[in-house]
């Protein structure tokens, strides 16, 4: 055959319309292997924070997460284990996976604190949490949480974003993406940090990841000015600022019309508009001076040890009361991470947070808001049943444990006065009704009327979600 008729171009052109080219798509379609045709978007995609009706009936409208970074010790607070007391300082009769092998010990560490039944439900709680005991009938205590990634960062990513890797949107971003907010004057998603410093991983705790930046959290500082750059300089206040904003709005509209489909630009413009409205609304929402004295006392604002956390819990209530969708309250760094000095450090943290946390639930309930507001209390992990830093009782601590730990939830459709799941007899592994981070997310989204598989965002041609193809179930046993 003459080589002039056998080039690759000639071969492809000759075969393009033959019988094989027609048969191949038919065979692929028959076997379910042919991709659906890509349909162009008829309208440009836009995003906003307007309140949206969930696709399913919803129990919850807002959420306040009291995130205790570091890993509160479940066997000292929520999950009593008589076997720890029985084997105290004896060799642990099983296998332990340490995170810090250099400081590890195989000696069992029995809890120094007593447990007792609380509420009509008889939920057993530690003496370190007397105020939590007063709301035992309102909380759903999960003793079988699990992430299985035994370090802070990865486990925090799992609970905050659904995967143990950075760069993904947080739960708060998904909720505001799916539902918007019921306020046009305040951020939809707020993060409240500690006066002593930022939480571990800083702003990654409230990132929108690859969702439009409109859905990222707004950081509110623990001291004034709580929101930076919110107030105009004196010479611009009032009418001058109004004229300037009107002029900027027009310039932005022209720029947006010339650049359709730029999601970051749309998010930035929406943020500017909201920031202008926030100058009055945010100042009022963050100012607790007008709250009745009995409410301040309820939160412990009249006491030095509880003043800060009580103030932030009260602000969280004021924010959801005004239509904010998601509020997360953080501790400093990873301060619940008691590798040592647990006997002194754990009581101090409980003293600072126990009363305000319980007060938040009580206050929401008396205002008729608890039924529609989820309150979450918990960290990214728990602790091991053995000693760490075996240098004397004052130095004893516990290493990381993500294989079985506790958290509690209240309101928004969760079952009050209920204990779910079990760890083994030493509190190391969740062994009954385990709840993984994907189950936790699927359950939360369901209470907001959202399907964890259907709430998606197109990214690189694929539909990504909070649970993103992981095995996840709605844990209906947790629901009222």
C-alpha cells in the first residue's frame, strides 16, 4: 500500500464514521459506562447569603458549637470506668496505641474524680461538671465518637471539614452555603476566639475551603474592637460615608457586570455590602451591657473564672437570636491536651467552661430557642486509659485517643436525657453504636433539612460534599 494513504491523520479520518465508531457508544451506554452529556449553564451561577428553604422538613435553624480543642478526657468527665479504678497503677491488660511513645506508660490511670447519676434520666457525670448535671435531661451524650486519626490536626480536620486533610470547607461553611442566614445585617457564620490566643490551626477552623469565600466564617475577637476595621474614621462618619459607599457600590456594580461569573468578586462585593450594614447591627449584637443582671449571673459573668467564657456564650446566644446560622466558640490553642498535670489542669478548664455551657442551654430553652438551635460540646479526641509522664501524681497525664471519646449535643431535634454508645471496659475503643465523624455530619445536616449526599458543590467537574462519598449514616437513635 502506498504510504501516502496510511498516515495517522488518514487512518483517524477514515475510521471516524465507520461501524465501530457507531457501535462503541451504544455498547458503553448499554453497560452504563457512558458519561451523561455535559449541559452548559444557561444562567451564570451566583451565590448569596439569603435565607433558603431546606429541601426537607427541618428541626434545626442554627447551631452553636463549643469546640474544646485538645481532647477532653472522657473517662474523667463523661464515661465512668470502674475497671480503671480496679486496675489503677497496674499493667494495662491489653494493647494501647500511643501517640507519644517516649512519654508512654502501660500503667492504668484510674480517674481521681467521682461520678454520680444526674437528672431524671440518671446520666452518670463527673463531679467536675456540676452545672452540666443540672441539664442532663436536655442533653444527648455520645460516648462512642470516633475519628481514628490519632493527632490533633488530622482529627480536627475530620470533625470540622469531613476529611483528615486541609483545604476543605468547614461544617459552618456548608450550612451557610446550603441555607444562607436569616439576617442581612450580621455574618452568617461567626467564630469567637479566646482572649489568651487563637485556637490551634487559627483560621483553618472557619475556612470556606474551595466554596466561594462568601461562606467563610467571620472572626470576632475577644476584646474590643471585636471586628477589625468595622468603624469608619471620624471625618467619614455619617453622610460622607453614605455618599462614598453609594459611589463605591456603583463602581462595583459596573465592575461586576464586566466580569460575570467571578465568584470571589461576587463574594467580596457581598461582604462589603454586609460590612456596611454591620456597623450598627454588630455593635448592638456584641454588646451585652443591656442584658439583665440575672442573665449575666446565670452565665457566670459576675465571676472572674467564668467571665470570659460566659461572655462569649452569651454573645453566641445573641447572635443566633438575631439570625446568625452558625457560631463556634474556641479555647486557646489546644488547652484541653493534658499530657501532664491533668489533676490540676482539667479542673481549671471545667471551672471556666461548665457553668457558661450549661447556662447557654438553659437560656436558649427559656427563650424557646433550644428546639431550633443545636448546641454542641466536644473536642477532636479523648484520652487514653493509661498514665503518661509517670513522674508522680502531680505530673500524670493522658495521651491522645481518637478511637473512642465523648461529646454532647442538645436541642435542634437531638434526644434529651439520652446516652448513646459505649467504649470498652477501659474507655479506649468505641465498641457499641460507634459514631464516626461522617455519621455526625450526616446527622447534623439531616436536622437542618439537608441530605449529606445531595448538598454538593461542583469542583473540577465533580460534585463534592461534606461527607464526599465516605460511609455515612444518619444516626436516628440520637434524634428525638
